[in-house]
C-alpha cells in the first residue's frame, strides 16, 4: 500500500520545516505504517495503533491488574497479549483498556505513522498523554509532527541526514533491526521517494487550498498543509454535513469540486475601429476636373 499524494505532501512539509529530507521522513513513515495513514473505525478515520499489554500491566495497580489480566488486556510477559489483525479490533481493545485506566492505556499504545509510544509524551514536550494522542488523531500532519519530534528527541536526525540507515534503525527499531531487515527496507523506501514525489505532491495541496478558497473558506495557496488548511477542511465538512475529520478524502474532494464554478465562455469582442476607418474619406476627383486643371496649366505657361 502507498500513501496518497496529500498525505505525502503533509509528511514532506513537516520534514522541510525541520530541515529533514522529505524522502527520508517518508521512508520511515512507510516502513512503520505500511503506507497507511488512517484506518476506518466505526465510521471515522483514526491513526494506526498497536496496543502493548505488558506496558499496560506495569502501569496498573494490583486491583486493576487483576481486572485487566482476566480480560486478557494485560500481562507481565511481553508479547503475551496479541494484537488483533484489524485496526477496528485494536481500537476496541484500547477502548476496553481505557475503562480500566485511560492514561495507562494511552501510554501503552503506539500511535500513528511513526508508531510512537504514548509513554514518551513527557519526553516529547506534551503536557499530558491526552495532548499527544489528540495530535496523532488530528490528521496526517499531526502524526508526521509526532514522528519527527520523536526522531529529534531520540537524537536520530543526524543519522537520517547522512543516510546511515543502520544507525537510524538501531535507534528507532531496536538492536534486533537486522532480523527484519529494517535498515534495508528503509533504504529502499528512501530511494523510491527520492527525487520528485514530495515536491510534486504540493500541487495537490495547492488544489485543495484553491477549492477551499473558492468554497468560501479562504486559506493561503502555498502547497503546505498546515493548521489553517486543516481547520478550513473541518469547517467545510461541517458546513456540508460531512464527517468532520479534517481528511480531504474522496467525499470531501467531490463536495469541493461540485462547488467549483464552470469555466466561462468568453463573450465575442466587437471589432475595434482602426485609425484609418475613423478618418473621413476624401471626396473623389472626377476626370473632367483633372482635364480642366491640365488645360489651365498649359495655357498659363504659354503666356508671354
């Protein structure tokens, strides 16, 4: 699966803002998410998640552990709580976990394009884990921002900039990165994105911004998917009775396109009068007048 052009543009914009090659950040996002930015869960689009039962277990009180273990939501053994194959089922698992301890549940989940653990919220400068989760759920740009912030705080930007995929993989994926060829896969993804797609994708964001402006939700047409564009998308969705998720998906784009005024056929322009046509015509000179003038000239010269 591959990201659509708007998601590519959003990730690329976050990368440029942090002086990271767009292709490099896109490569990380693709390997971590499999090229999916969202999952459809109960009619809404949500970021991809992975729930870690052993993280959850260690954050619970003894009484909470008893409830969670009975419900097969936690275990002191890493990997003992399997993640369902579908994102909808994972979100259902997360919902059940929040009923036991919401903060512990959010901290025990990896979020979005970069699969950043909620437990890192304080290190990443958030006021709470809920604040971090809200950013991840705000859209592809928010997920990319979260991923980029983690890369910076983990001290991995330099490895990314010099294309040291092994060093980056060790820091981001762990010491066992070679087992799943993480460094090789990220290098291949980087080569795929290098040299064109991120820049070209900005055209699609510009088109989105043009459509929003034409629909009465003016934003700067700069090709960068920022908070103002996200807010305009949500405002438009609300005005049209669409799902307010900030995602410029097929339904939203179709609604925007339907409001685009048809091309106007230019009216025919009346031919302009030339300077010559504005000059009064000289009266015609008859042959008889010319003959008389010639006779007068001849006899005039013949006088002594």
